C-alpha cells in the first residue's frame, strides 16, 4: 500500500471511531474465509481478535473453513468422481490492515461464482501496519527479542535518539539513490540519452534479447506529454521537501518498521513465545502447544486433511497467491513444508505479485518444489507465475502526495531499506531485478512465467498496491500474453499487456476479459 493510501485509510478509521459508525456490511462471512494472526504470530479469532487459548480451538476454526470449502467444491463439481476443491490461499503484504482484508471480502462471491476460474478463497492475515511495527521497535523489541514494558520504556529514549542520529548520518547515501532514480526517470521520458541508463536496465534488455524462447514478457512503457510536463514541474517544486523531511521518513523510521514487518513473517511460523522459557510445564510439550497455535498451523492442518481425504473423498487443487511481503511468508511455507507439499500432489499454481522477497530466497524455495512437483505422471503440472510492474512504474510511483522521494516499496527496499550484497539479494518483484537475473530459473523455465505489465496511463497496475484492483485469481491475468483493448493512436498499439481500470464495472455488466 502506498503512503497516500495508508494516510487515507488511517484518517478514515479515526473518523469511524469518532462517529461511532457501525462496520460496513461484508459480502461473505469472515469466519469462513480468514485465518488471522497477531503481532506475535499466534492465531486469533478473525473478528474478536482474541487468541485461541488451546490448539484444539484453532484447529476447529480451520476445519470449519475447510468444511465450507469442501461443501462448495461439491456444489461446483460435476461427474461421478470425487469432488474437486479449488482452494485459493492468499497472503497479503506489508502496510496492510484488517480493513484491507475486509474490502477484499467483497470479491469473495465473484471468486466463488466464476464460470471457469472459480475458487474458494482463504485469506492469511497478519498485522503489518507502519506505525504499529515502528512502535513495537521503539518499545518492545530489542535484538530480536520481546522485552517487558519497563526495560522497553527505559531504553526507548536511547533507541529513538539513535534512530534520529542514524537517519542524519545516512542521508547522503539516500540522496545518492534518489539522484539515480531521477536520472532513470529522465531517461525513460526521453529527457536524457538512453546511453546513461542504469547498468541493470541494460543487462535486462540484453538478457531478454538473448533468451528468445524464455517464458518472459518484458513491459513497454508510455509517457504522455502532459504527464511529462506535470512530473517535471512537480519534481522541481517538491524536491526540497523530498530531500529533507521526505528523506528522514525514508531512512531509519522506515527501515526499522520494515525489519519488524520482516520479523512478523517469521513469527507466523515460530511465535516468540516458543522461546520464552519462563513458563511452567514441560518445555517440549509447551513449545509444541505454542507452535500449534501459530498462524502457520493452518498449512499443517490443511496438508493433513489433503492427505486424509485424497483421492477418495475430495480432490484438492491449491493455488497460492502472495503479494509483496506475502511472498516472504510463502517462501517460508515452501521451505518448511516442502516434502508434505510435494507428496500432497495438490499444489497447482504459485503466483507472486510484486514480490518483496529476494531472488535468492525465491529460487531456493520454489525451484525444488517445481522440480519435484512435476515428475509424477498423470498429475497436472505445478506452475509458477511472477508478476511485476513496469520498471518505469516502479521508479515513478509517488506517495504522500509526492512529498517523499519517488519509488515503489520494492524500489525503496532495494535502495533504502536493505543493503543487498549481490543482484540476487534484490527484490524478486522488480522487473529490472528478475529479468536481468532470470537465468537463475533456467532449469525450471518450462514451469514458469515472468510477466511485467505495460505502463500505460489510465490502465492498471500503476502502483505497487494496484495488484489487488485486478481479478488476481484468474489464469488469464497471469498469462504473459494476455492483452486487453487500449485506445488506438500513433504512439499506442491497439492492445496492451495490462488491465483496464474499469474492470469492476465491466464485470458487473457481464463483460468478460
């Protein structure tokens, strides 16, 4: 989610609280579609937010969700064989609140009633708000461990002072990458010659040209004259604020929030309470009890159920979709549960949208799964789809009304929030990163697609958060050669590999893509 959208959501939530408004009506029951965890990785009730006291309570909730999925699978399946349960497991990314998931619940009836690409969706929800993660860094987390409020309160002034001093000292480094961003945007608009484009852009172009048969769609980008003028004027007017206050926001505060979000992707699998030995009872029993109360135990119960039910009662076909930091959660899943996932023969698609995980992490998690999951005769192939914004859209994205430096979350991770040691340590969801390093996946090319979306004003996606404004569950959406109509002009082809902004209106009108 961009800073602009986050601020809008924040203000709206404050308004609702002050006005004592009732929550908006949702199109589906959250209890049937949501698996939710708290900041410590422990599963909580989707609506009351109370942690499950015993593993059996959480397992009961999971089984209720899967009961509903199997019932829907029986309704949608035809024929005399076992019913097919098409389960879609979605994991959101950073800077998301539960309110964002509530909005996605409105799409549930559409997803379940598709003529072809129907699914029973399950949303994995974890807290990843900006201020809550930075606040936890200030008061609760020290060297990766949770401390009590007394120690946190005593050390808070030191931590806050160090954050501020570090931001000041590191400012020149951030200015350097901001200048690189400005230069690449100017090159893409034709203001500067293409010869001075970043090395990674040139490597991407050479790699795509040499891998002629690779499963790749490289984006094309378009600037309108009016957009060039508006952006140039905005850059000149807003640059002083971007280089001062905007840079401070981009440095330590954002870095520590990012690190805490990253931490929470791990506590989903290993809650911090597992390592707190100051409790009564046998250690091994207590650790196992806590582990079974973690949000990730959903995957354990799901795999057990698939193993028990297939192939006689029902047949599961599972699609995993991760957006942004949600791909980090899925990489951990595919590593922790690799063998059970392979033996289940149930995973059909893995879809990464604007992946915030590194290329290295993804290759280590995905490649073994693809190689082992595609060796069984008679079992449909397992496919991996990586979806990216255009490289120009990545560096051009604005937040907070344009008052902080340009660049999407992925651009900020690579240049400001992390310090990659190699190109393979950069984010998987960035077009320029993955297409300049795509040969890492050459061994599994036949099971992969790498698609970056054309940048066309007025068409989606324009920003990192826009992936959820698409029908992201449709196979046509993942197809690297899926084109949609676009206005014809001298500078614009009749078709573009993107998506129309008004797809919801067209969907309601019965128009298909």
